[in-house]
């Protein structure tokens, strides 16, 4: 629900690249970020039906890494709470 906070989490804490952050019209914001080395991106924003739903309601999201132990350590170094 807080686009700027989400950008901070993905870009600053997870190290994703911010590809796009545009406001093509009043009340519409489109954001796209890409994990380092990935061919897939995360998109979110406001003002479009595709962004409707409860915050945190995304299901079935898979982020694939080569070394899980190193990926977890990197998240912890960036201050992300990891279980």
C-alpha cells in the first residue's frame, strides 16, 4: 500500500535495480524493479486494477538463487528479516 516504502525495501534492502517509476496520469503510478542477474522483474503501483488487493497478498512468487546460504546471508547483511 506504500509504494515508496516498497521501493525502499526492494531497491535499498534487497538490492533490486529500479527500472521504472513513472506516473503516466493522475493517481496512476507504475514501478518495476529487477533482481540482480534476473530476467524477471517485480511490478507494483497504484491506480490500476492489476494492483488491487490486500498488501502482502501475492501468492506463488518464486525467487530462484544459485546459493541459498549466500543469498540468505546477503539479505541479513542488508537488514532484511529472514526466517
